[in-house]
């Protein structure tokens, strides 16, 4: 995923899925990358990744319409 950048990083998978849904509504391909280690009590983070070329547009959409639960 060297051509991908993180637009979101947090501890909760449902929040990452909301971010992904907002981006997909704007035709931006997004992937949820779970970096948590369940062996140690869910230690770690979850990221939403987008392609490098979509990064600026994705960040703009997330600033304009942040996902709310």
C-alpha cells in the first residue's frame, strides 16, 4: 500500500467504517486497514486508506461533512 495514504486513524472500527462510507458516497475508493492486535486486548489502531491521488479530495470531503454516528 505504498501508493495509499491514511485519511483517518482511530481505535474504533465503526468510526472507520463511517469515514469509508462518506468517501465512497463521493466515489473515492477507501479501504479500512485494521492494525489492532487482538492478542493484547485490542491494542493498536484502525486506519482508512485512500489512493495518493485521492488524498486531497478525500480530506476536503471529510472536513466538509465529517461522519457523525
